[in-house]
C-alpha cells in the first residue's frame, strides 16, 4: 500500500492511498489464517473488516481510474 499527496496539497484530506492486489491478498491470508487457527472472534472480525475495507478501497480506486481514463478519451475525441 502506498500513500501519496496530490501535487500542491497541504492537508491530510488530500492524501491518496493506493491499494495493490498484494495488499488485498495479504489481508485475506491473514484473515483466513486467523479464522482457521480459531483465534479470538474479535481478532478474526477485525482482520475480516480490514480485508473488506481494502477490497472496497481498491474497487473505488479502480472505478476512479476508469472514469478518469474515460473522461480523457472523451475530451480528446471532442478536440479532434
């Protein structure tokens, strides 16, 4: 997982986090391993919540990237 500030930003609100496939896979492995080892229920629940949030965040970043590419293509085609 990487974190970058948008150019020219000065606040934490402008901080962007990129979630990789490896981040999601590691979170899933941690959750499944904890579940399979019968660790405390609250630990398993916390790991599952972390995994769920990473999946959700990655889905959002994929959607944002898709929309940005589509908007650039539409802008380019209008300029032609």
